[in-house]
């Protein structure tokens, strides 16, 4: 886990407990380090989906470098996820504000659609 300690300073690090069966039996642990390369918001289900480019992976079912890993926002937030600090955290606040604005607009549109149907 020494690699994790050194890598946390530079990139996003995901710690995933993989559940492979409907029964939810834990089959092992996988740690994925990567960077978010795309973020989208599905208005129909009001969910974020992130595309994470894998930089390295340890544990079960290793993923190759540059593998595009799709992760739902609800799962990304609940997992043990660490992020790199931005050089200018004010830029991050602006991006985060835009993201929240898009989410609010999508929720408002869904409310409007439900009123007219």
C-alpha cells in the first residue's frame, strides 16, 4: 500500500469492494488510481456518470492502464475516494457550482414535465 500513499498526492484514488453476485458476497478488494476524463449528467434519472481513465490498478480483476472505467456518481461518492487538490481551488469551486447548477436545472425540468403529464 506504499504506492497508494505516494499516489494520493497526484491523482484520484478509488478503493472498491467488488460485489460480483446478487447475494452480495464480497470477492475481494481492488484499488484503482485514475483521473476523471468525462462527466455527464443524465436528466432522465438525475444521475452523474464519470468516465475515469485508469492509471494503475491493484487487487482482484486488475484493469489495464488507460481503461475507461464508468462509475455512477452515487457509487463514486460512497466509495473511499480521494482526490488531488487543484492548483487553484477557486477554479474547482466554479466548476462545482456549474455542476450543481446543471443538476438543479435538470430537476426543475423533471418537475415541470411531471406537472404537464
